């Protein structure tokens, strides 16, 4: 690591607690808004664990790849970046070239097929969060 990168890292550490608190707030808003929808979310906090709140991964329960793509397009039309975050390794070109086939990994595929990540970063304003969640809820209910 260069001295410049170390300096940036030290400056970021001074902001880290505030960043964690902001992410925790956004996660709480998302969790509350999605609790009655057919959407599973990654649990970030519990009595004996806490995540950094780096990602807000959702699964559109009972939905397939095409339905997920439709939601991504509808969110994009509203100016919201809503994307697949994790693609199973056997679906990547290099792994396919090595002979891996996603058919041999049904659990990985089933977790991938309806997974999408909502925006989660500390620059989101409360209004941004409400806009994201309001549109997401509306789109999911229309499926």
C-alpha cells in the first residue's frame, strides 16, 4: 500500500462509525418496508453478529430470471440502479472454459436466479431511500 492510500484509509477510518450508523438506518428502512412482501433479505444484525451493511441483497421469492430482469429494467427506467451482485462462478466464461456447468450446481443457480441488490451507500439521502423503496414495493406488488 502506498503512503497516499494509507492516508486515505486513515481518513476513512475517522468516518467509519458514522458510515456504519447510516447504513444501519437505511437497512432498517428497507427491512421495515419489505417485511410483508414476497422478498427475502440477508439479515445484517442479530444478537451475536453484525455486518458492515455493505450490500442489501434481496431475493424475489417465487420469481424466475426473466421476472428479475423485468424488475431491473423497471427500476432502471425510474433511475434506480438495481442489479445482480453475485453470479455463480460456473456461469462465468473462464469457468465454463474449464468445463464447469451451472447444471451441476443447482443450489448456486437457485440462489442466483432471483437475487438482486438494492442501492445501499452512505450518500443516499432519506429522500433517495424513500424513492428507492417506494418504487421497489410498487414494482414487486405489480408482479
